[in-house]
């Protein structure tokens, strides 16, 4: 009795890249919503006193809006398996994490949530290899 083995074909996009892409798109949308809220409603967020990185809320809104669009675009690239999205994604996520860290005094829970999502996306981007996952 002979056994035949069917070779597995590698998926075009490894699973960790897809996971990173989904997280990056989620983070991008959340950053865009955060930016729009800061631009439209200055009274929604907490006004703080002395803070070294204090900008007007409108400025922070534009920063988050631009970062959110960049993160979402890179997330789409990572989701579709583009190689450029790995390196660009690491850089953009690090900048977005820095922005969310500096945003902590204004909206702590939202910033911590985005820091966690961005941290998992960064882990997934850095740990993603070119070889397909084996089960």
C-alpha cells in the first residue's frame, strides 16, 4: 500500500502579516476618529494645565488624523502582502505609538487601548517571516 502526499502550497500572505494589517487598519480608523473628534469638538477632551507637550487640541487632532491615515494605508499594504509595508509599518507604528503616549493626559483609556493595539501590530510586523506558517 502506498501513500501519496499532496504538497502544501504556501499562502500568498502569511498569517502574521494579515493580523498586523487588520490591527493597523483598526488603529488607523481609531486614530482618524480621535483626530476628527479633537478637531471638531474642543470641549470633548480634558483640558490640562502644565504639560510639556501641550498643543492646542486642534493641533493634536490634525496630528492624529494624519497619523491615522498613514497607519491605515500601511495596514492595507500589510494586509495585501506588500513587502514595503513591513518596514514602513514598523516606522509608522512607532511614530503613532509615540503620539498616543504623548496623548495620555488628554484621553488615557483611549490612548492605552491604541498603544496596546499598536504594540500587537508592531510585534506581528517584526515577528513576521517570509516563510509560511507550519502547523
